[in-house]
C-alpha cells in the first residue's frame, strides 16, 4: 500500500520538494510535523460511487477530508515561496532556477486504502503501480545550491516567512496521525473484521488463500503477470460482492468523527493556521514583482 520512494539525487529532491511550486501534494515536510517524524498514513483517492459500475473504483470520503491541505491552496503557498526564494537569490546576485511541470502523485490519498478496487486497473496492471516519471532534475550552480540550502539560506528564510518553521507547507501532523489512527482502529471494528472474513471466504471459493486484502498486493515480478491480473480481478469482485469498501469506509468515518470531536480545539487550530499561511502568502503575492 505504500508509495515507493523515487530514486533521484539528493539535490534534485531538495530543490523539487522544497523549492518549487510545481511539487505535488504529499511529498514535502508538513507544517507541525516534529523533526524526524515520518508519516505512515495509508494511501488513498476519491473517485466514483461503490458498485456504480463494474470498472469504477470505489469512492472513499472521510470526515478528515476538509483538514487536508487542498492542492490549489498548497500551490498558492508554494507560489509565494517561489517568489520569496527568487527574491532572496536575486539579492545575493544569483539567478533563480527554472521551474518544472507539476509531478502528479503515484497514487491519490485514498487509492487502495482498503486494497485494490478498480476492475480496469486489475485488468491492466494488476497490483502494480502505474508508471510514474522521475521528477525533473534542475541543474544548479554551486553558488545557487549553497544559497538555497545553507542554514538561514533562501529556502529556510522563505519557509519561516510562510509557515513559521523551517518546513514547507503540507498536511498537518495531527491530520496525518489521525488518518493513520482511524485506519488502524477501524480495521479492528467487529463489522470490518466480519466483512474481511467474508471477503476471504469469497477468495477461497475462487481458489485463493488470503486472510486480508493487503496480503494480495505483494507480487515480485517487474510487470503484472496473467496470474496477478486474474487474482486482482477476483479480489475486486469479492470486494464488490461483500460490500467491503462501503462497510470499512463507514466504520472508519465513525472513528474519525469521534477523534475529531475529542480533539476539536486542535483541529480548529489546523484550519486557523492554514488561513494564516494563506494570508501571508497573499501578502507576498500582491507585492510588485521585482525586476530581473
């Protein structure tokens, strides 16, 4: 279920994920994340209604959705960061690096949260992830790299202006940790345990011995084999037959509502901080652009 790390030189990762507005959601350091803390939230993506069509991936929506940083707002924040970084480099007598096209995420937020749900994907790539190009590498001079990445350099000073930390904007730590906690708790709910058992029996009738959906997703081959695609198609069909996604989604939504209610003040603070960052970004963006 975890998206694999992209193999790219460190400098390219630093510049793509910490400098440019073209970076995609979910890759940067999240505001409020303790130093050295890595998120381990399940992957996921809202698409279409469960059971609406044979080829349609199942829709997943959760009460936490409004607390994730929307892509459009993250892009606005990164545009302001780009402006601040470019101004900083020009002040140092250096040219800002060129921007690259946006890199979409390999998987969306809720895609495969409860396992594979798309018949079309099962038929074409099985459990394998779709092809995903490496992020563009931006050539930098030693002087640019030093100005960008040194302590109190252009990246850090830009981040301090927008987020108040050395981290670039992203989903708040509270949101990501609650996302993981709700997934873990819901997996133990009696109705989820029961529907997973029903799914397992459905797979057993087709000749597959799997106890839980995550067990299906580990295939060592470089590309999907016929056996893998057949297994994946059976997996999706058994999820549709048992209503696994709907039942698990409902159970997790109930858990999230409870967790949000128990931490209402902290969640209100997440939204307040987002508005503060956006106001600061707008202040930066309304200033006249400096000359070349």
